[in-house]
C-alpha cells in the first residue's frame, strides 16, 4: 500500500490517473441519457459570454465538466493537495482551467485569479464545502467572491440512476455508465457588495439551501436516497482534497 501511494505521488502517475478520470467522465456522459432542468438562464449567460459563479457540492464533483456548455471558458478552484493535481489534470482534458488555492493555503491569490477570470467574461467554479467540509455546508469563500465581483451565483447539482455513494467525507457520487442522469440548476443568487444587516450570512444560507434542495430533487428524480448534510460544527481531517472556495 505504501509503495502504491508513493507511485501515485509522482507526476507521471498523476498524469495517467487524470487522463483516465477524464476518460471515465466522457464514458459516463456518452453512454447515459441526460436531462437538464432549469438551465435556461445560466446557459443563456454562457452563450452570451457573460460571467457568473458556478457552485456545486464536493460530492457531486465527478460530472461537473458536463454542466457547462462546450467551449465555455471555465476556471475551477482546486486545492494544492496532491489529489487536487489529479483533478486539475482531469478537467484540463475537458478544456477547463484550474486555479490552485484553498481556505488554508493560497486563498488570497486564488480569489484574485478568480476575480480576473470573471472580469474577462469567464465562469468561476467553486465547491462551497471543499476541500474539508463539513459536507454540504457552504463556507464563506463563495460569498466573498460573489461580493467582490458583483457576479451572481448559480448552484448546480446532478444525480444518476446507476452509481455508488462512496464512504468518503463528502459522500462522493461515483456515477456509472449507461445511466439516466439529471443536471439541475438553482436560480441565481445575488450577493450585495456590502455586508449590511447580515447580508453575507443570508446569502451563504441561501446558496447552501439551494444546493441542498436541487441535490435532493436530482436524487429523487433518479430514485436515489439523498445524502444528508453534515453537522456544521463537525471537523474533517485536514488531508481531504478537492476543488475549493
């Protein structure tokens, strides 16, 4: 086991795993039937090259690349952890760029890069509960980015009829090929520039509630029991990885 972990730390191994992950996403996408719900507004923004912030739970990360229109310029915030490098390589094969940073390392620089991307008319992607959780609980990064940029937040989630919920901290949904899948978008959430009358807390709560609602709806449409959010005060071990706010 130690030998395998050592091998996976090499750049070559990360490149191979990232390539295989990208291929698996393509396989699931191409062999499954997909329905998009409430996607008119974000898709119209993508067609018009109008920037926005896309938010999804860490556990629904796998099929994120297919939620955006082809050739849409996308920037995904991903942690500096080694596994984050695999994710960065995987989405790179889908033509999506990664911005490296997390709440614990490189946050200021990552936010600056995301703001630059939004000013250039590109989409900024973050997981409000990544990389350490608590699961399905929005942290402050998404609100900060929205307030600084003035861009709306569009929550999105997916589910499938075939696949497995892993026992990871985020209850990662590993979609299987030959499924019926659904991608559900939430309505746009605006965050005020200034934090008056607890505006930021209200916005964070609205983003969290929307993500949980559309995730539950997606699971229900696919006949799947939904994952419950984790207690907000529950800590997660610091080695967890992934796209990050």
